[in-house]
């Protein structure tokens, strides 16, 4: 299977570089690789919530590590996006408890409602749907993450309301 290569403008602003250096300063000299996770979060947040290969290479350069060390982390964690995503990313928990509580049906419902498959983004760039591993909120199944927040005890009606609220720009994605 051939992977599509997505282009991304790299914009390492002075503020972003200062934040990266501040994160690196939390670790002993020569151990800057330890800052990889928080640096990737900051860089992704500053680049439309995704990390191109070129941007990952830039992170490796800044941290003075091999690019493969960055790729390994980015490809392991679902919180890092390797292609452009929608403004609103519905990340459904797809592990046992949520699936037993109807998550798969809700994922199908949401896909049908938005006219896209899992892992795809709507043509207008508004929505992406993804399945992720356990989000640790089993008592509130079925659930999903939207930005920094959990949406719990989901139903088709709640999905409809979330979609409408997103379209009306009423959803807060981040608490920073």
C-alpha cells in the first residue's frame, strides 16, 4: 500500500521555539529526547493539529535525535496526526466496554450522518472521525474525545447535537 505524502508549511515562530526550549530545559543536559512528547504536542498545536514528515524531521533536528526516533513516537500514539484533519475530530473509544455499550453503532451512525468513513475528513474540512484505543472512561461508555474534552454516555441524539453545535461553532476544543 502506497502512503500519500501530505505537504505542510512549517512555521517555527519565535514563540514556538521559545516554548520548545523551555520544555527542553526541564530535562538534564544531553537528555533533550525526554522532551519529545510535550514538544510534539506544542508543534502539532501550532501546525493545524497534524505533523508532516518534514515537521517531524524538524523536531528531530531541534532535539538532536534521529528522525526515526520521532517517527516511532508519532506512529505509535493516536494523539499525533500524520495527515490533515478536520477542525472537529470525533475520536471514538473502540475498546471492549465502549463497544459493548454501542460505540460501533454510533461510529457507523456518525459516519453515515457526515458522509465519510472512519479516518476520513469531510470535504469542507470540518469533521474527521477516528477510532482510538481506550480513553479510560469505561464507566461513561460509549464515549469519545472531542478536542481536550470527553463526550460521555453518547446516543444518536447526542451525536446529532454535537454535530449541530460544531457547525454553529459552539464547541470549545481546548482548555488553554
